[in-house]
């Protein structure tokens, strides 16, 4: 670059810097998860008046569209914290890999991540989790009447899983090289199209699928796998202890006063077999 061109660029830098500052001040969440916005108890939020939740749609009964609204069990749980803070919840639909890696929270896309997300040692390196609020059970969904009751019967078959999930981890540990799908909706569509012979997915999601017209006549749960793992809601690693505390207080109160069980029955269609006991 010629010297004269360099001088022109340098002359423009102060104006450019002012423009950047102006842009940043117009959107409190553009520069990170703290965003300069605070709610009750000093909780930092990306955008004033809102708690933004990153999730991966559709994932019924935890998060899914009902008309223009996103509803579900996880939505209810985060709403409890939103009420404590005097703000409203806004859903941000994003790929699950971006959620579990911590990238969505680190970049200020959202304040919390709630996606029926299992707490694992790997994910704890990137995220700060709440106390557990749901016990994980994975379901093997198979053709109805097939007699398949375990993964061992599918060694030479194609197994479908959702990318980035503990179902993928479990299948891999059992020696499978499963077919991966970006989200649960694409996973189900592929199964219906005959692209895979069976699928692994969280039990509540499979139960929700089987309620759909015609699916209960074609498919069934061949096996339920209790992994001993649990779900948690996540915040930015080391970045929002006040929000983490608020979420834990809201979840703890809901479990103790029956709100958690009531929401569970509404979305799962049955009474809970177990109640998470926390850390």
C-alpha cells in the first residue's frame, strides 16, 4: 500500500471508531453477555427487560412451536427465573453444537441455554450448569412389532441419532457409527423416509413423537435406557454467577412447592417417576 493511501486510512479511523461505539450503544447485547444491562439482584442480561434463551427447535416436549409461541417444559422452568427477575423470556433458535460448546453464550447470543441438555464433564468445561432439574432416560424407537428390545439386535442396521447429543455418545460407546441429524425434526423425518432402521433419542421426545397421528401405529419404544445422567440449564462459563444463583433458586422452589411436578405432568403426560435431588 502507498504512503498516501495509509494516510487516508488513518484519517478515517477516528470517525470509524465513533461509529462502532454508536452501534454498540444502540444494542446492549452486541458486545457480550453482560451487555451493561442488569435486572433484579444485580443479574446481568444481554438485553434490558429480557432473558434470552438459546435452544434448538423443535425439541418437544421441552421446547417447540405452538402457533407463534415457543412452549414446553424447559420454557416453563426458565420462565420461573424470568418472573423472579421481572423480565420476559425470548427464545433464540440455534444449532445445538453452538450451544453445548459455549459459543452462543460467549458471543452474547443469549443469557441461558436450555435445550433438554444433559450435564456432562465435557460440557462443564464450557458452561456453568444449574443444579439438575430432570433425570435423563434415552429411548430406542423401533418399528412396531419388530421384537427389537436392545441395541445388540441392531448391529448390522442403520441407527439414527441427533448430532452432538448424549444419544450419539451412547451409540458410539456401544460400537455403532450412527447416522447423525442436525435436529430432532430431521431425525424423525429421516426415520419415516426409511433412511435409518431405528433411532435413539431422549424418551420424552420419542413419547411426544408417538402421539402424532399415525406414528403410534408404525413405531414403538423398544427399550428405555436409564443413563444416570441429568439435565441442567446453563449460563456463560464464569460469566454470570448471579443469574446462575437465580436459576437455582427458582428451580429449587419449583421442585419443593410442586410447580415442577405440575409442569412435568402437563408436558410429559404422566406423573414423574423420579424427582431430581440437585447436586
